[in-house]
C-alpha cells in the first residue's frame, strides 16, 4: 500500500511484513526504523527519531513527537488509539518558550528527554507519555493514563492521572503462551 505523506524507501529501516497505513505521516522517515511484523494504523503522526521493534502495533490517531530526542520501542509493544508520546515539552512551572513556531535559538525552559518503551508493554488508549519516561518490560497502562518520569515496576498495571500502581500482571501466563506458540511453529 502506498503512503500519501512519505516514501517508505526513505525510512532508515523497514522490516518484512510491516504494514503502515496510507495516512500515517512520518515527518523525518530517514530517522525512523521499523521492525518486522509491525503495524502502524492510519492517522498516526510521527515527528521525531524512532526505533520500533518487531511485532508491534501502533493504533490509529497516535501522536509521537519530540524534536531532537529519540523514542525507542522494544518488541511486542501495543500502543492504544489516540495516545500521545512526547519527548519534549514546556516546563509549565517556570516561564518557557518551546513552540515549534519560534526559532530554536530563542527557546528556553524546555524539557527534552529520550523515551524508552521496553518489550511487552501495553499502552491503553488515550494515554499520555511525557519526556524521560522509561517503561519497563511487561508494564501496562489503563486507558487515559498519564505516565511521567518516575520509577515503574516490571509486569505491573498503572492507571489514572497520576499513573498510579494498580496491580501486578501475570508474566508466567504470557511467557507460557509465547513458548507454546513457538513450539507449534
């Protein structure tokens, strides 16, 4: 399927069996690597450097932005519809200028940090991921969660405006399913 906003040949790397929706917009394709068997749904917008692992799914309407920083996404990650991931933001506690409409030489008070989303992470629809977040293996967020830069536990569920811990996730169940799937192939 041909994309209407960029040429797939311009991507830094594109794995096999990858599906990118016709209306996905990748502003800097030469800075984006996408692993095999990954799907990026329509109306998604990506405007920063990214490395996406294999077997990932980015739902429709996801906005991924961040200027000069990179977002690294591991394998088997699912990002729910209409989520927002930003590696850069104004620091709203102090005066700042970080608008894309203002020349960068006049910017100040900007928070700009890399984001890492490790393997087997599930991001619920309408989740917001802020600069500097590192989501450990197996983390899940409920829909409409705000994930800030703080320490999160592997294989745990978080939710709400404060990204609060809800419960542990069943790691053994998933690992057994993955093992059984590999044995059948």
